[in-house]
C-alpha cells in the first residue's frame, strides 16, 4: 500500500510564475490536508478538502492560493504569481474519513522562489 | 504562546540515554499526536493519544497526556543515533479536523 505521494519533490520558480503542487492520498483515503512549513518552524494548516469539496480553508491566504481535490486525480495546491515569501515546504496529509484521527503525511514539496 | 508548544526546543543526549520532551496546548482537544521529522524529509506518525487516555506505549516510546494541565510528554527510552530528528506534537479537535502543530524539539543523539 503506497503512502501519500507528492510531486514534484522540489520546485524552483521565479517571482511571478505559477506553482502547482500535487498530492495523491493513500489508497482508500478521501480526506486531504495541506500544510506549510517554514524553515525551523512547525507546520501550519492551510486547507482541508474532501473529494470535490473544500471543507476548511481558514489557513489559506486570501489571494493567489487555491486548492482542489477533484473526483478523479490528485489534489492540487496552486500558487499564482509566486513571491519569495512563498518559499517553504508544502506537505499534504491524508486521512480515511471514517472517523480516524491519524493523518498520514507525504514527503513534501520544497518550493524555492528566486 | 501557541497551541502545541514543545519544550525544550533542542535536546542533545548520548546514545543509550532517555530523551523526554513536553508539549503544552491551550484549548480543549480530542486527540494529540506525535510526529518525527528527519532533516529535509516528511513527517512520520509516531503515536496518537486521545483525550480520555492518560498513557500510551509503542516500542521505545511512551506518551502521557494530562488534560487538566493541557500538556503531554514524549519519552524515548534507550535512544539511538537514528532517533536524531525533530519531534512535533500536534493537537486535533476531532476526527476530520485540522492539526495544530508546535514548533518542535530538535533531538540530537550522539553515538
């Protein structure tokens, strides 16, 4: 049973470009969470999605950031017009959605904005 | 202070010693989870303890939870060099709910 998969693992973008981060949850998991980690800090919640629905986006910046989890395919975190402050590690976690509390994390995507 | 703060921020011990780190939080929780993160890697889930539990064990790990003090501790017994990592606590208010992470404890186990 493959774990949570994220790609790319590393992404370099210039200021103003778009970044697309993908997350494939564990098999059988229908809940996906995105977190951001700045260097030497803990993870900060961004958004929680179920298939085709955004459940909680209270941690998402109001502008430039969007997320989706379509019926088919991976969850996508999209950052438009990236700025240097967006440089961070972005982690996706998945959960069964059947009352289980444990979240299983992917390896992360490290975004560097030049 | 923030929900889920770890103490100490850094810990250096010799192989074979025990490592203890603490986590404090502010609001009521449903569960508290401990994760390990090796440098530049993802998070590995270690153990989950629910609000109605006081202690859990998993191998060399022992976790306690004191809801009256809003605190938890993680004990790693007989540490190994491979235990060198950052350890994070994260609190959840319910299943299907976001986790709130602390800043982590960086543990260095010297061989």
